[in-house]
C-alpha cells in the first residue's frame, strides 16, 4: 500500500514537472517572437511609401535625359513590359535604381 501511494506521488510530481516545462516552452516562444519583431527607435526616419506616380516621374525624367533603353531594361528587370505591370512592392527598389541611372 505504501508503494502505491509513493508511485501516485511520483506520477503527480512528473505531471507537475511536465506542466512547468510546457509553460517555459510557451514563454520562450513568446519571447522569441517579440525579439524577432523589428524595434522602431524614435529617431528612425519613417519608411517612405513609393507610389506608381513617384516611380513614373523618375522614369520619365530619365527617359527625357535620353536613357529610354535603360528605363525599359529596368522595367523588364522587375518582371514587366510596362511600368503599370510592376509589382507595387517593388516600387521602392525600382525608384532607387532609376535615380542612379
């Protein structure tokens, strides 16, 4: 009878230990997610949202400078035949590259 009681106590302790381990794992997952999120510092400049009109203005200027072939090649580099077909998520990079043409 004494052994049975001891085994029950050990089993209960193991269950409690398993629960604690699960809680620690979940807490570490939460900390990892928070650490992976970018921290915006107060002195960071706000992210510039580049629109189709912004990119079009830069490309038009470069085309007027006689760089039409380079402009078309740049648009093709971003997977399109026309500027309107370029993925809006790529506008920022496209504009940056166009400015250095």
